[in-house]
C-alpha cells in the first residue's frame, strides 16, 4: 500500500503496536473517506487511543503502514503533522491559564500574529458558548466546558483531519449534544474527523462509517446500515389493544417468524427480533406476522419495524456487550475528567 487511494484521508494496512506482551493494535486496516466523520467504536482497552496516537505521529507503529492524505506516517511524519490535529482523551490545555490565554497562546505558537490570534480566540470562544468563561482559569471549568475548550484549541487552525478521542466520555447529555453540534460544524467546513467512542449512540449520531474494534482488531466495518444489517434483520415492535391477548400473540409470532419474542414492561407491548437468516426481508416477515395475528383475532393498535441498535450489533459481534452502557451516566467511569466544582453555566448554543 504505497499508493494513496484518492478520496481517502486515512488508509492503514496491517497496523500493529505492541507494548510488551500486549498487542494493543493487532493488524488494523482502515480506509477513511475524506470529508466525513469516521467512527472507531470499541470498549476500554480495545486499542482506540493507540491507533489514534500512531496516526497522529505520536507513537511509532511496530508493523504495517498508514498514510494520512497520502503521506506515510513514519517517513513523512512532518507532512502528516501539518495537516492533523488531536483532541486527546486526556485534555492538554494549560489548567492555570484562562480560556482566552490558552487559545491566544496556541494561536501564537501556530504562527498567527497577536491580533489574529486574539480575534480567532474570541470567535471560537463565542462559537463554543464560552464567552462568559473566557476570563476564567481552565481548572475552574466544568467537564463540558473543558471538553469544548479542548476542541476549540484543536481547531484553532482549521485542520484537514481532526482526531477526537472519546470527546464526550463523562459529559452530561446537554454537553454531549453541544460537542456533537461542534463536530457537525467542523465537518461542514470540510474537515475529516476520526472519532473514537465507547458510545454506540454517538457513533450512530455522527459517523457515516464505523469500524468496531475489540482487542486491537477490526471486527466489523461499514456504514451504520451495513453494520446493523450484518447482525440481524431488525425488530418488530407491537402494541396490542388487549393485554390479555399478549401470550397468544407471542406464540403466534414465534411460530410465524421463528423470531425471538420478548414481552415489554408495558403489558400491551411486544418486541420480536427478526431472524437475519430468514429468506424474506424484514418487511415481508413483518407483514406475515401481522397477517397471522389478524387471523388469530389479535387486535394490533400500533406497529413499527426498527433496525437493530448498535448495542445489539456489538453484542452479536463480540459475544459481550460494550461494558459501558448506553450513555455516559451509566458508564464505568474510566477516563472521565469531570470537575464538579463548577456547573456548566453557559446557556448559549454552539454556532456553526
Ligand atoms: N503506554 C502503554 N504501555 C503499556 N500498555 C499500554 C500503553 N498504552 C496502551 N496500553 C495497552 O494497550 C491496550 C489498548 O489501549 P488503548 O489505550 O489504545 O485502548 P482504548 O481503546 O483507547 O481504551 P479506552 O476506551 O479505555 O481509552 C490496553 O490493553 C492498554 O492497557
Ligand atoms: Mg483511549
């Protein structure tokens, strides 16, 4: 793979990194289309940060190769560095400086004049809803403000490729949404984003393609739809008119669909997971199920056909769940750097 494939921001082949006995990254192949958000999804210790660090030229691979915009990450590391920016899992702005001081300092380091550095800082602080906090030392920021100043710092000069390593781990739902808006705004301006996350809904929200990694290996790759389709055909959700008809409905569905049928906590609701092995499509299976229910005199008030969730995808691919739950509030707590000394008081949203 010494030829660069047009249209790809990142191309890796057999990338390996070992730490002693641990094969942290164990032969990773990635092809990240330019101008998109690419999600790298995996649980703790999967090798996400190690992969990102190699691509950002902070770690030297032990095997395989990788190109960033056609530049070899080892032999042309300077070229790569000039085009990428990394927002680490563990943020790196100076705690003792204010928001403004951090951004101005970084701007000056990037070679901007004093005036430009100040203007750009003010602009970014406003866009990230941090104007009120601009004069405060970063150590007094909440977790959400901290994550936003960190991303602001990494896009001070618009990078062609931005690495976001678990940008929302430990954030509350509102702060997560703000970070998501920022990511969308950054991509709208032409930057490619490689986003690592443990949150399936985050990859689902932001990424156009997703690589699922576990134990240093890519275990699945594709668009969200492809990933979901590879795991199962989806689920049928039903609401019955009469709760007492539910046991019979379960039986009918099992027979008609060969599906895994689960009663909901709601006494009139049911979910049937459709078999991916079935000959006919999810829609055809669902239609057959409705027909069988009607023939049995079971009244269905409401019906929907959904694709599998990414949680189900992960479970099916790895045999274990992500271990992190559906969102930050149920996470295991690793990697969080929330400072609860100050509530996130910025009310203004994030401008594009
Ligand atoms: N500097 C290091 N020295 C030794 N082992 C390391 C080092 N960095 C990472 N590892 C190991 O490599 C594996 C992958 O770690 P990595 O940090 O890449 O995972 P991750 O997917 O980013 O996990 P998390 O979601 O917890 O951030 C882990 O087993 C980790 O313990
Ligand atoms: Mg990590």
